[in-house]
């Protein structure tokens, strides 16, 4: 019952993931149809059900595009896991305040960048200019792409039957940078 079910909008856009029980309730009440099953069989008092793996909503749901949450990991993803001063790609990244915290630099997308330890140490409490360093690009607030929510809920456990419904899916742990706005 703990298996995840991929929920597609009526237009086949991936919306969410939910558990099998919730998916079955939606199917039984006519709110969704089953597109894929994964072979698991659920036994209830009345009947046996094959567990859905992918369901599609009967009605189109409109929802606002989600905001990308400002976290360390999201800053690294936005920056493609590359130090924004020297360009080195590494897992061993830190967060640098472009305008240093000690000078009231804010905790915002526009003031936070990924930096390798060497660059962060070199920059210290200075501005980039004072430290004679240069940002590779101006930091920005990323836009969430169509698959933003789903990619972060999947937690890298992409089920085989789901792949065709999630074009361009990339496990979060890969080094490649995710696109935020290019797919809509
Ligand atoms: Zn660096």
C-alpha cells in the first residue's frame, strides 16, 4: 500500500504522486482512470484490486505554477552544481552571500550563489570586487518548470511505467542542471 502512484492531470501533465489507497478511492469514485498497473494486487473485504501505478484525472485541474523553494540544494541545482566564481563542478559546494551577511546581505535568490570552499574562503567577508573575483553570471530566482513538483516528489525512484509520462525526467542527483523554464 505504500507504493507511489503517479497522478496525471486530465491533459496528461504529471501533477502529483499519491499512495495506492488514495489512488484507488479516486478511481472507484470516478475521479480518475487507471492508465498503468504495476502487478500488485490489493485484497479488500469485498474484492481484489490490481494496484494502479499511473492514474489520470477525469477533470482538468488548474493550479498556479509553484515557486521554487529557496534552499541550499535548489541554489546548487540552479547553478548546475558549479562554483559561480571559478566554475568548478563539485559536490563539495558552499553557499556564498554575494553581498556578505556581515553587511546585511539578504538571504534571497539574487544574493546567494554556489561557491567551492576555496572561493568562499578567498572571498570571506568581502564583496566580489574587493576580493577581485567575478561572478560567472548574475544570480536569479528560477522559474519552476512543468515538472518541478513531480521531480522533487519522486525522490529518484522513478518507476518504469512512469517514464513515458515524464519526458526529460532526470534523477535529482545527477550533475546535469535541471531546466526550470524551458519546458513550457
Ligand atoms: Zn570556486
